[in-house]
């Protein structure tokens, strides 16, 4: 386990924690509905002991209990890794509150059914695919008709599997749309032109005439997906640094 920790869990790595309740059957297999806390790795002390920052929620410190057991998810550049851990100590180091955890299971690569969604506000242009483009998309052909008019919208969260956006118009559910947006990759703005399927559409109660769309990618390749996931991890690290001041 030591080699795996040294290779994939490094200081600055984001980690999510979910409490384990041993009073429930098969709790380790049941993650739905459990509270998730976000933190960051401070140091790897040994092959089975790490230090992380005390999680915060809305600027409030969350004092996780000593002897509490948690399901950990580490967001590495090489993917998502999972293990179980027990809190063995907590203390304050200068202005930082620290949790010390002992790993009580092996670290393993975790295949999530759903991708982590990152909240954001990114400009996006989109349009519905033409009939001939839909047929090509079904054949996994990425050919698109160039220079057709696009409509503006705002992405409000993004993941490796899709995105959610709001606009003052509504697409039909199950329709295929072209999503065009830019992400900062390696310090440079990179353009993405991805086809997505509209899974749901709803009008916002607080903003009449504004519609929220949930979209799943249908043509993203592995390299683009990994770039999007890395972008999310990098932005999360920036956010955590700001929160720690």
C-alpha cells in the first residue's frame, strides 16, 4: 500500500470523506444519501497514515470525531482512488486544523458510476443537431455542418460525463445538441465541440423564462474526458487554497 500511497496520494490532493455507520447492514456498499465532506491532503506520514485538513462547510469548521470511520475518495491526476480510514488524532498547527487518519483498508482505483460535478459559470454556445448530423452521431461519426448559428447559454456545472446549463430557451428532451465552450487547459484556452443528449429540461421557479438543461456527452473521447476531469481537479485545488487563505 505504501507504494500506491506515494504514487497517487500527494500533498494538495483533494479528498472526499463519507461517514461509515456500522449500525447499518452493508453500509460500506451504500453511499447514496451520506453526507460528503471535502478536504485536502496535507502530508503522507507512513504507508497507512495521512494528515488532511479539517473540512469546512460555508466557512464553518466541521469537527470530525476521533475514532470516527470514513470512506475516503482521493482525486489523483491518475484517477479516483478509494479506501477506508479511522480518525486517530486532530490538532491545530498554527492557523490550520489537522486530522490524522489511519488507513484501515487497501487503496484501490475506484470506478464511479457518476462523475463529480463541478459548480461553475462558463459561457457556452449551442445548437440542435440537424437530421443528417443526428444520423452521423449515431454512427459515432463526428462530422458536423460548419457555421450554423449558435445560441448562448451559461454552464452551471460540468463533469467528465456531461454538463448542466441555463438558457432563455428550451431544447426538447432526448434531442442531440452541439455544445461549444472553452476551458483553461495548461494555461491556454482550449475549445471543445461536444455532442450531448438532453436528459431533462425544467423552468426555474425563481427565474421564469429561464430553463435548466441536463446534458450527457455522447461523443467525448477519452483524452477530452481526462482533460475535463483534470480541469475540474485543478479548479477544485484553487478553490481549496482560497478557502485555506
